[in-house]
């Protein structure tokens, strides 16, 4: 008889976005004439830029010609792309990487979910609360959690991120082996300074732990003092892996391309404490389970790293950041406290008058016809918070803010 992987029975239904959709549908069916504005999604809304489209077209052309046609590309990605990434994202920021430390992949969701495969089942993992749910669910699937009680899994160390610690997790009191960090953060929009990040690097070095650093939103950082990469921190190359993505950087949520940095210095240990190269292990995993990102997409992605392509994507990012400012200013005017939205597309607001996240969702939908994401959907500490996203059409954002100003508080 075919049996289920019992770990899957521990997973909580991905009820958040399904529940939002259900409530949205019920409302629009009852109120067909009302226009609802969605500020809940974490998906981009602006199209790919002309330079990227040109690159993609060139990729298609290359595939039609016998001399430039490409079949399987079994190693980490095309050198023409990796070279550019290495130069622009890392070398220019003072981070020295070899090309074979950069792995081209289909996106950060896949890699942040898959990476845990390389580690023993009984390691202790630490995740922030609130959190991007992929980190936790992929570990639950792999059997690293106990049961789900009171909004949390047993055997997982939760790092609370609340207004009291300015949404920056504190170093855990107990020993952990694998730490997931994400900055700029989804959902809080919070960023981390070099000195705060250095504390995590120090912890990882002292405890032979590993940091999985999700930098999917680094392109939104405009403050020159903030690190774009964990490898800007001294010593991080021995204890960290970094995930990057063109999804939010260049509108690739549907096109799919990410890259993961696994430095050769990172070692992991077997039961006899012998060292193994994480880079080699990841390469081994990828060569067995992954056959590369399409040549056409890599060709298009290459344009993100040209001077012209950079200018174009910066314009789009600035547009989203202006949206974020409009939302943030609108909230300030009605005395709603928020964080994020400055070097990030997400605004994390404190629900007014003690509303629960879901009660505030209902209030916004019914009074303003605006949809956001209840913070509690990202973890227990998200209760009493709400995420608004700056991805969207300018006129809609302005109208949403106008409607928010009418909110009866
Ligand atoms: N990491 C974080 C923190 C995200 O918020 C998202 C998407 O919303 C991803 C990763 C997924 O990125 P990708 O589209 O590259 O899979």
C-alpha cells in the first residue's frame, strides 16, 4: 500500500492567501458594484523592461540557429550571466567570489525550500516570527518539527520580531544549528544594519552554525549604510549562504530566475566531526535534481546587469518605493504606526485600537474596499499587525490611501 510521508500531515493548510481570496470573493459577490483595491499581494505589477525583453528575444533567436542553439546546460549557469552577477552584485561591493560559488536557479522559493535537504534531520533550526512560510514548511516536510500547537511547531526555535526589538531578532539563548534570516524582510519590511548582522555572523562562527540569508529584496535598499549582502560582513563567507532573486529586482516572478551563493569556505560536519564542503554538496545536489534555467531566460536576465538594464530596473524599483512612501505617509496622517516601506516594498502596520489582524482585514475591506494581508498569517508575533504591499498601479495606491483616510477609528 502506498503510504504518505507523515511529515506532510503536520503541515498547516496554506490558509492565509486562500482565506483572503475566499473573503474577497464573498465580499465582491455581495457588493458587485464596489471596486476593491488589492494591496495584499507580494507580486510585482510592472512589466519586464525593454532591455530585458530584447535579451529574451535574442535568446529565442539564438535557439533558432544551428550555431547558437543550446541544449542541456548541466552546470551552475551560463558564464556570461554569472560573470556579470559576480561583478555587479559582489565585486563592486567589495565581496570577492569565484564564479563557481554562484549557482543560477529558478528562484529563491525553490532554493530556500530545497537547501535544507543537505542537513541532518536532527539539527535545530531557528526562524523569525513573523516569517516567510517557505522556510518553516520545507523543514516540517523534512521531519524537523514536532506537532503544531498554539500557532507554533514544537522543536523549532522561534525568534520573535516585535515592535519591542524593532523587528530585529535577538540572538537565541539556546544553541541552534541553522538560522534563517531575511533582510529587507518579508513581511515586516525591516532592514538590518551591518553591526546587527555581524552579531549573527559571530554567533554562527562561535557555534559552528549556518545562516541562510534571504536577500530577495536587496534591490530595494537605497540607504548606502545598509548591507546588500551578508558577505559584506567580515567572516560571513565561512558561515553563510545567500539567496538572491530577480523576481522583485526585475519583475521575474513569472519569468523565474534566482541565484544562490555558496562560498567554498563553508564547511559542514558529519557524525565524526569530519568537514565537508557545502559548495560541493550543493553542486552535487543540483547536478542530480536540477537541469538548469532555460538559456532564453538567462539571456534575458543578463540585461539586468548591463548599464542600460540597471537604469531601467532602478526606475521600476523607485516607482514601487514611491508607492510605499505614499502608503506610509497616508498611514501616518491617520495616526497608524508602521515600519518598513523605506528600503522595502512592504509596510508593516500596527492595527489601531487593538484590532486583531483579521478584524482589521474585515474593517478595511468593508469600510474602504482595500485588501491587505493579516500579519498573524506570518506567525504568532504578527497578530495585531497587517502587511500592505507597494506593488501596484499608482492611481490605485493613491485611491487606496484616500479611502484609508476615511477609516472610522
Ligand atoms: N524570499 C522571500 C522572502 C519572498 O518574499 C519571496 C517571494 O515572495 C521569495 C523568496 C520567492 O522568490 P522567488 O520568486 O525568487 O521564488
